[in-house]
């Protein structure tokens, strides 16, 4: 009786084996096909850039750079000229203020002590001191420091020698009104002129 039950169960288990084997094969085969299909689909959905597209982008970048460089150069020239001319005008006003407040004459000397530099110097009244070759390199009590023009900026080859007395009245070796033109000499062209009256009033050209 027990033997017959054992044999019956064994036969039933063997009958199920083909079905289980088929199911395992089915589950094993399907994922591999699904993964391969999704992989190929993902590759096709992410195309790269063609050579023509890259060349077009490079051409556009070159055009933009070619347009931007002259604009930046012009802006640099204008800013340098503006800064230099305003600095000169400011020191001329400072020279007049010093002369009135101390009742002493002052000079605004260009290319002093080197080309492209200028200073405001006290006039002592002693020609041996005031006209000495090394006066720009020496420093007296009320002398200013040395002001340097920006790179590639010039105030001309023959700038005036300005002198202001204790009443605030200017004189110049080039005559009054005296004009100074500040020019950018690098890439790009830009210039700005300032005119000084006998009373020290400074007028800038339209810029």
C-alpha cells in the first residue's frame, strides 16, 4: 500500500519536469532578447554631430570673434584716452588750488621726469632750482607725485609748460587758451582735446 503511493508520487513529479524545464527556458530566453532590443534602441536614439554641423559651428564662432575684437579694441582706446585726459584736467585744477591756498606759483610739467609722465611742481623763485635739469627728479615740500600716462596714450610731442600764480591765473609757453590733445597710439584710433583758459577753466571736446 505504501509502495504504490510512493510510485504514484514519483510518477507525478516526473510528469511535471518537462513543464518546469520549458518554463525555465522561456524565462531565461526572454530577458536576453528584451535587453538586446532596448540596448539597440538606446543607441539609435542618441546620434552624434556630423562633420558639416561642426564646421558650421566653428564658422559661426569665427565670425563672432572677428566682430567682437575690433569692438573691444575701440572700447579700450576710448577708455584709455578718457582716463588720461581726465587725469590731466584733474591735476591742472589741483595746481591752481595749491597756488591759491599757498599763494605760491606752481608749474604743470609734461615729460617730467620721463616721457609719458607729468608732475605738478612748486616754483621757488630761484631759477637755478626751478630750471635745473634734474628738477623733475627732485621733490620739494609741495610737489606732487609722478603721474604716468596709460599704455599707448600720448599727449603729443610738444606739450605746453603751464604755470599758475597765487591768484589762480595761468600762463603757458604756447599761449592762452592752451590746448592739450590726448591720443591713443595703439590699435584703434581715439583722441580727446582739452582747452584751458587763463582762469583755469577746462573745456573738453565732445567725445
